[in-house]
DNA sequence: ACAAAATTCCACATCAAAATAGAAATTAAA
DNA sequence: TTTAATTTCTATTTTGATGTGGAATTTTGT
C-alpha cells in the first residue's frame, strides 16, 4: 500500500508505545527508539496531541500518554489525523462521481478490495498492535 | 487507495482508449476528452511510449496506439512504468525487513489484503477495462 | 526561587511530484 | 515541395510533503 511516510511514522509511534512497558513516553525516549528524525517526530507528537489521540504531560519527567484506551484508537483515526482518510475512499481512477450507479471502468472490480482496506483501517485498533509472540524489532 | 495522480491519469488514458472506437488517438483528441493538463498528458504519453505500452505514430494524422494486445497490458505494468510498484509491495509500517519470519505488528493482518491489491493490479488487464453496460463518463 | 526537562511555536530548507513553457524534429497529405 | 499536424526534447516553475533550526513557554523537582 502507500500510506504517507508521516502516517507510517505515526503508526510506528503507537505500535512502539503499546509494546513498551513505560507509562509515560518522553520525546527523547521515542527519538532514541524509533528511527524517525527528531524534529519531525516532535512536531508529529504535537499534532497527534491536538487530535486527542495522545496527551502531553509538560514539565520535568513529562512526556506523552494515550489520550484514551488503546482499543478506542483505530488506525483510521491516526491516518485521518495525519493525512486525512479522503484519499483512501476516493475512486481509483480519480473521478469525482464514481459509485454503484455511475461506476468507473474499475469500480466493480476495485470496490470490494477498497472496502477491505477501509474495514482494516477502521476496525484495527492500537490494542491490536500488541505483540504476542515477541518478534517485534524497532 | 492512493495511486499517484500520474498513475490515475495513465489508467484513465487506457480506460478511455479501450472504450473508444478510434484506432489512432492523437494527443489533442485525448486532451479534449480526458480531464488532464495538456502538457502533462503529452509528457506522460511519451513516457508510456518509452515503456512500450503504447506506440507513437509521428507526423500528420499521427497519434498513439496500443503497443500490444490490450489483454497483455496489466494495471501493474502501467503503474510500474509511471511511479514504480515498489511502494505497494513494502511493509505498511515502512520497515525494511518485515516478512513472515520477522513480522511487524501489522504484518499478519495486513498481508492478505496487500496480496489482494497486488493480485488485482497484476491480473487486471486493459482489456478488462472495456465497459459492457455503457455507463462510463469521462 | 531556580534550574532542568519537557512541550510548543514560528520560520525556513529540501525534495519529489505535478504542472507549464517554448522550441525542435518528424511525417504525411495536398 | 510546401505546409500543417503531429510527437519529442530540455528546461523551468509550482506545490505539497518532508525535514531542520532556534527561541519561547510551560511545568516539575529540588
């Protein structure tokens, strides 16, 4: 697929957080553990905070925590905050009007696959990112 | 999904050509019928020619024709020529190494869907774009 | 109160995709 | 042979995503 790089980063942040024992994650700690440019990561954390996906704790010993329970944060929430979900819902040929009654040449073949992608993003939560078999590497 | 805009354009060119009676398609004719910036479309046609997906006929009354039979041109061929297929084959979290033996946190859930996308692109041909029910609009 | 550790804000730099511009080269019809 | 209709080439501009830099602000521990 082709999520934006920023969406990749965002998902990796959540994937890391759900699989680490810490309760509060300082930006510095995330920088040290994720392979994401420092400044870009900090900006991204601020953005995710504004969308109420994580909460920031200021001051000494501060950092970031989940803003709500991990099973209430979907991948679609994250992607939507970072780059918008619109692109993934649109016609594959880029037409404005494409739907069941006025389908593009690919609509009938593509639609069921697109639906699976959207279901995947909408129904997978951060809690689902928890690794059960200990084979994660960052 | 999120093909690049250029891939969208390219697919629309083929979709239009397979559904139009003409044999030779001048750039001007395509410009008039597809909603794509003129200069950009012309450059794109040249590119597709270099990848041997269409052939150009120069000079007066020239234009473009399919370089091979429509059922021998896959969507993946087109996307690959225009932007490369690599992106669509990579790990959804952007890791280099992600596979069955060292999966990322999303690998098992995402892999079957990714496979469907790739099958769709690899197995759908330009011939499949032919509209049977006459409900195409451009 | 002070200093340390953190987030936040504003501005700028880089890069690749997308879009544009103009001139050159090719061909075939008349 | 002329001319018109075409493709082709090289270069530049614009735009949005990605990435950097530095100072300001907030908060906590001591």
